[in-house]
C-alpha cells in the first residue's frame, strides 16, 4: 500500500466514522470507519519506514575523478597554411 492509499483510507474512514448518519442492519458504520482509519494509519507508518530505510540503503559514491589535459602551444612550431 502506498502512502497515497493510506491517506485515502484515513479520509474515507474519518468520513464514515464522523460524518455519516446512515443506519444499516447488522453493520456499524462508525466501527467500519474506525477500522479503515487504523488500517490507513498502519499503512502510512509502514510506507514511511520503507522510504526512510530505502534512503539509508543508497550507496554514497565519491565524485568521479576529473582528468585534465594540458597541451603545450608553441608559436614557433606553428605550421604555415
């Protein structure tokens, strides 16, 4: 689950838990909303942990060596055109 999916679960769960006043027989809408919010929170924490651990695993390489070449330019050796 991505971080965006986790945030979507949190939003949907909050809407069901706090904003919906619909009654279904055998289903508690508020409990379903709380369960979705808990699932979204767990997914968000796991997603953040995965991002942080992936950044630590990146190998830091030193910058590449620069090779500089100098050419001796001598006016006396210049060829005529």
